[in-house]
C-alpha cells in the first residue's frame, strides 16, 4: 500500500468537505480520484503511440434537505475547492427534492486488500513498458507475423469523506497487456493479461500465443451461419459477464423492471456460479466503492440460480437493505454496477472442452457486442481474432468471422462444461476472472469476408 | 497561457524534440438527468490541464498534467521526450509530418443563447415538462430525459510557430419513454436514442421542442408492447435520419479513417476494408446517389471547428462521390503516405489525450428530386425504420447489424401499422450499392453522437452527421430468434 498518496487524497477530500459544510448544506460527500497512468502502444511491430497522464478529479455531492447537487473539478487549491463547493450548493438549492432521498451512507468497516497494490507497477517506467512491447514484437517476428497491442500501467488513489463520518482511502495498481498478431494473409490472433503486478505479465508468452493463433487462422474458410455448439475462450466469456452485469445484476435495473434477475430464478445450468468480489486477490482488487462503502462479496448466480444483485446506498434504501458497496460516482442515473465479477472454475481442461464438441466452433473473442433486446439479454456481435471449426473433438481449421444474435441467458442455460483454468482480464468497466466454457446452442446469424 | 505553452515547447526542444506541440484545454460541463419526472442528477464539472506531444528522432512521446505551473511544464515536456526515446527503442519507420503553413487565429462556435448563462431552473423546467408529459402516459414504466452542455477553451501552440485559440460549445438533449410488460421492454426516444446534439447554444435545445413530442412518443412505446414482431426476410427499407446517421457513422465514417487503414488501431478498434488500393482503383462504395463528405465547416455540427488538434485548418473532404470511394479522413502523419495533404481530422478528447484521426461531420448529401415523404409514397411494399436501438459492426467495418426502436409497415406508398423489434443486417458496400433513393433538403438534418469511442487509452469523440432519409432495396431484415 502507498498510504501517502491515499492520505493526500483524503486530505483533499476533507478540505472539499469542509468547504461544502461552510455552504450550510445538510450533507456532503467528497470523492477524490487521482491517477498516474501510462500506456505504450504498438502497431506494425513498432511503438507508434506512447502516453502518460497525471490527473485528479474531485467530485462533490451536497444535499440541502432532500435536494442534491453535484460538481467536479480538477483543481486542488483552496480557491478551486471553495468554488467547487459553491457550484454544488448552488445546484442543490435550485433542484427539486428527491422524496425518497435516504441520506448519504454511514461508515462501514473497510479493510484494505494489500494484494491490490504493487510497487513495481507503481514505478513502471516508459523503458519498462517498451521492453515488454519489444518482447511481444520479437515473438511476432519469430513467427513471421506483425504485432499490434498496448501495455498500460496505472497507479490509482481514491478517497471518500462524507458528513456522516465516512473516511475511506486507498491506493491500488493495475496493468494490462493486449496484443493482436496479424499474419501475411490476414489471419489474426489475440492474447491478453491483466494484473496488479505488471512484472508478472509474461509479454513474450502473450506474443507467442497471439502469433501462433494468427498463423493458425491463415486461409480461413466460410461456414454457414446457424446453431452451433461452441467453446468460448476466456477472452469471449468476459463479454457474457460484462453484458449480464450491465443488463441485469444492478439493483436499479431490477427496481425499474428492466432486469432479467429475480431471486431464485434459474437462468443458467448447474455449472454456472458467478459472484462479484472486490476483495478477491485473483482479480484487480477494489475494496470500497465510490460512496466510501466497503465492498461485499455478492453471490449473483449460484449453480445456475439468481441469488443476488448489487446495491448502492440509494437503491439499498429503497429495498430496505444495506449497500453492498457497488456505488459509482454521483450523479449516477445508471445505478450500481458489479466491477469485480468472478466466475467459478470447473473441471475441464482446454483440451476436454474442445474434445466435447462433436461439431462446433472454438471462439477466441467477441467484438462490438450490443444488446438487441435488453430484458431477454439478446445480444449481437462478431467473432474476432481466431475462430475455428471443430469436428469430432478436434480442431479442423480456421473459419471466417461470424455474427451472432444470441440470448446470453440461454447461453448460461446451455453451459455444459467449464474450464478449470481462469484468466484475470479487464472488462467493460472493471476486472473479471473467468474460465473458458462450452455451450450447446449458439446462434450465428451472419458471416463476413475475413 | 502563452507562458506555459512557450515554456513547454522550449523545454521539449532543449531536451531534443525535433517537433513539439502543446494543447492547453479547459473544459466546462453541465448535465441534467431526469427519470420518470424526478430530477435524478444535476452536475457541473470543470477540468483543466495541458498535454505535450513531441517527435524525437521520428518517435512519438506524449505526457500531460492537470498542474498548470512552469515547473510542471518542464517536468511534463521532459517526460514526453523521455517517453519518445523509449518509443525509439521499438521503431522501424521514422515519423514524418506533412508541410502545412503555421496556424494562427481564433475560432468560436456561433451561439444564439449561451447555454451556460440560461438559468439552471429554466433548463430543468424545460426538461421536466417534456419528461413528465411522457411519464404521464398510461403504460409507461419509466422515462429518462437528459440535457448536457460542454464548452472547451483550447489553445494550441507548436514549434513551427503555430498558435490558435478556440472556444467550442456543444449542447444536447433528449427524452426516452420505456414501456415494460413481462419480458417485453419497448423504448421510444426523441430526437434519437441518446438525445439530439449539435454545436451551438440553448437555441438548439429550444428548437427540439421536446415537450411537444413527448406524449405521442410515449404512446408509441406502449403500443409497441402489443405490436406484431417485425418479420424476417429481404425487404425494401426506408431509413429515417434518426437511424441513417448512425449507419453513415459506422459504415462510412470509421472505415475511412486512414489510421485504421494503416493498422494503428488494429489492437482495439480494428482496421478497414477500404484499403488504399481501393482508392487508386476507384472502388464502388455505393450507388450513384451516394455522396458523402467529411465537412468540418458545416454549421451546427459537433465536428465543426477552426483548426484540428494539430493545427490544420477546417475543410470539407469528399469521401464518396457519385458512389465512388475518393478520400479518407487523414492527419499530417498519414496523408503523405497516400500522396496527399492532411484533411484536418486529428481530434483529441481533452488535454490528457493525444489527437487521433476522428470523424468531423460525416454527411450524406441530399439529392434533389424526392422528399422523404415522396420516397415513402414511391414505395409499394417495405418498412420504414426509425431511431437506433443497437448497433454492431465487424472490425473491418463490413458486416453490420442494427436494431431500431420501431418499424412502420409501408404498403402502397403509405406508412401503416407498427412492428416491434426490427433489425437489419448486411455488408457495407452491398448495402450502399442498394441505395436507390436519397431524400432532398427537406429531410436533411444535422445529428451526431457525443460518444464515439476510439483509441487506447479510450477517447470519446463528439462527431456530427447531417443526413436526409434514404431507401435501400433487398435488405435482410429480422435477425435472430425472438
């Protein structure tokens, strides 16, 4: 842990809070998010973009009676914070009351997760990132393919202080390397890793994985769209969890009647168990939310049955329960969100998963997915960077990418095998820990030219 | 401001940069979110900082900070040079920029009514009136209405002597009515899902007349719950501007980005089927009726400015002329590789991001001859699709699939009954080649999106699209199992 940075963030939060209270507001909450992040990007087997950023945002929510106003700034000086408080209070004085405003959350017991911080990542230099890029590129060179990708490292501090006594502060690190390899005939492959400790990411191994797949996808042929059994690699499973989290596991989605989630409702096979756990060291830990509430482990799906949803302070009050620590920065019309989803592993090796396909497709990843019918969780998207026909349990060869239009709930119900290995990957907003899966009945609805 | 930009450029040069530019950006935001007649969120925000971009021996480096001091300018310029030297350890081609005259001057979005001086109470009351009108319709489960305004003060300076100052203001607003019954969830929105956006002042918002549109919109959302499912098959479709603009965005805007063509977005956003050989060969992108331009001078568009973020003056570039692919969105680095000058499409999402090739205003030009109503009247049997619901396209921008909020059956030249859950899919160039009618000026409207994603780390772009309605033949409609 880097307590100095968290302490600095807390001090700024406390100063903003003091300015807010001097405005005569009823309640106030200051959220401080500070980051030093950098990203080295490569394409055509050379570094072409290379960036770094020092940034801070102070988000102030104030309440006058039941009127809520929010303002944000990047200024940390006294005048900037005074103006911030004035702006937020001015908004709160003119908006209408929220009749069911339940107040800002109170303190919860927050225990830091030391595994969420790593010194090597915090100190990662441009030279360190360039070395990793060169390792990926070298692996591609060895395989005769071209390399594309990025390596990001980030040091993030967050602090929340509110007028109910919340005082939360922490610092964490994250890193992510992604790479796409492209063969001379246009075949592509993908590999990715995310970690708290950037030095544990084996850039050369990821480069080899993507390069081998790019080679294996050479001379892909078209297959007819239709229903296939599929093995989804971990990179593709990320999208299932992300989309279901977005569409259904939020308490606000349930309260508004737009979610599929319902306690006790079966939505998956017995093999599907999904939780959200910001404390799981296998992921990228985040131990309190943007309202300063300790994150709870929430069972979302247990052996195929809906068991829970995630709450922030306001949605929790509406249901008469406690926040699970899944609030996002105010104002937040989207509701709480599971940022640390973890899917339980199964018993199958990668080879077992593929061997179980009589005739089906092995999918590396999905691309540009979007809900077509949110409540039924019907989603469309494309396959990308490695799709293969499997017959008799053996990979026959590469196929051109396909479009699918598929209910992700039906996909959970059709899950017949789950991989025993899991990967830590970044998702839409947070991080996920996922295995590969085999699913019976995946509907492909179109093809493309590559 | 000049002190800080001079300081950053001087330090970058002293540390070894052959070229450097610096952007200082202050951004002011205001937003209102209303749900089902309640003001759920009102927020204002400001962000200020600077970013320094350098070329050292042909390698790029960029660093940025929110701390606006001379000392930080030195640190950030030095860091940018260090990063560029790290880039040079994995460099195979030295970057060269095209020649362009140094940029000088100022630009400001023309405003009728400054959105930041309109009282907040007025803006909330206007939005509430529209939202409550929609929420009051029987059968509506929830409504969502949004208003947002953004202003950027942007100073650009470069070691070639360029210095420009711009003030750019964008506004947007919209309403959305949702009806839910069991597993069925139907939505209607106006002017489009995500709102209507443009460059200008509060007069843009007043011009939307949200409150007048709210009740019929909500009634249609409720009616969709019991409407027949849109059929599957090959149909003639007429696209309303509220859907056609996104079709242009996804299937013409993105594939004409020259950085994608050269692979520099391959790890994330993907590449493009519009490879440079197709430019040389006069590739037929669409029918003769299809004329598409990237016009950074178009009034009211969110892609309108004085200079792009590397100091190239705003201009209009033809992308597709009479159906033939003729040009790209380009930059000072990419344009020389096809023997052209930059088309001025480099745009950055704030002070802490590098400029990337982004859409400006990608406009499908209207054609004299038929209004949109006349196109419908000229259609014996087809579907009229309006308001985007979802979008997806492959990583080379060929296979797309869109869903719209609503379809209206067209029979005998008349719009008839509602159909729910419409989707359509196709291959980009086959689709545009099937275009056999483009509406005239009467339906030509400037729309746009404030959330175009690209780049790593992620950037969100504000882009404009002026489009009329248009008709397409033999399109696959109704995809998937319902």
